[in-house]
C-alpha cells in the first residue's frame, strides 16, 4: 500500500491577517479597528499563531507591543502577500462587475461636493453604477473594495489629481451679514463650528485679526453638512470651506460678510490605485469628475 505524507496545514488566515495588520499598524488596537474586531480577538489570534509556529512574534509591554526579530523578518513578506491578495480580489470583483464603481469620500466631500455632481456623472456615464461610502480617513485601496478616494491631501498622490484647491471664509445669510461690518463683530456673533475642522476659526482669525484673542462661541456640529444647513437657516456664521459652499455662494443663499479669505495648504484630491488610473470604469469616472470640475 502507498503511503502519502500529510499535507502541511497553513495557519489560520484570520490569524495571519491579525499578525500582518498588528505589525504593519503598530499595535493590536489599531489592527482591531482596521479588521473591525475587538483587540482581544486580535490578541487571541496572534497568540494562537505564535503557539502554532513555536515562536513569539511580539513582545508585550505596558505601553503596547513591539515586534520580535522573527516578526520583523516576517512582516515584509506578509504585507506583500496581503497586498497581492487584495489586488487579486479587487480585479476579480472588477471582472465580475465591470460597470460598478465604489468611491470612498470624506463625509463633507461626499455630501457637498460629490453628491451634487452625481446627476452629471450618471448622464456622462450611463452604463456605470456609482456607489459612495463616507469615511473619516482614506482607506488603503490595496485592501478594501473601493475604486476611488476623495479626500483632502497635503500633496497630490502620484496616482491622483488635484480636484480642487480650497480656502477658509466666514459665511452667513444676507440678513445676518448686515449686522457684521468688521471681523471684530464676530466676537458678539453666534459662530457655527464643525468638530472635524474645529481649528478653522483659529486659522482664519490668526491671519485676519491677529492678537485679537478671538474664540468662536456657538453650536458645534459633527456633520459639516448640518452646519451648512444651520448657516442657511440663519443660525449663525459658519467658518466655511469655499469648495463646499460654492453653490450656496453662487445662488446668494449664503454670502461672505468680509473680503478676506485664508488659503488652505491642503487640496481636495481624487485618486485610484496606480494600476487602475485611466483603465476601465474607474478611469472613466476619474476623468468625468475632472471634466465636471
């Protein structure tokens, strides 16, 4: 009778993912957030992997974890492997549904910049289904099923375009603007603030009214679109991003009571993976958004 040696069993894919994410991101908590599980689940997966291979991959200490020499040597190979797997899955999805595009965007950009352009996109690209997901931070396109990203960037990605520049300026309804003759009048005004960009008031005030000791007082919102809506309702003065209220300024629903604006160093960027730019539906959507402006 023939004797066949046992087929070597690979470690659990979930355990390998937990190791790769923890090593790449620098901790179990960060890996848990990316993998959408608990830090305890990540720790358990890694402990199981360490037991199976017979070596420690992390040194645990009071402030977190750090890679062992074994973990350090293993990390590059696993990063490359999971990147390739992500690319293969993305290509599989694209081949299965070539006319579907999924865009990840900052919530404010999704609502106020991308949303109004969707009708034009559908008209220009009638054969493409476009989905939009709002995220606070740009995803790693090598690992997630998104085709394009729309976020603020300090520099334009090599595989992207500068969709728009931006600048800060206070805006309000025309009726409220009549009560504001100079920037110092904002000290007595209701000022609307978005929590994600809470520093915008300080940036503008330091440039326009340095040394005035200005601090905005008024409601705070976690959704920029809601803050814009309240500005339209006459609830107060909003420190706005011009790119996001361009439509309201053009219609006159909102006005800038002061002429001084403060340019932002960041730009609104749109990008895809390098291999995807100019190819297939994602390339068509990127070009169409560039044309629409």
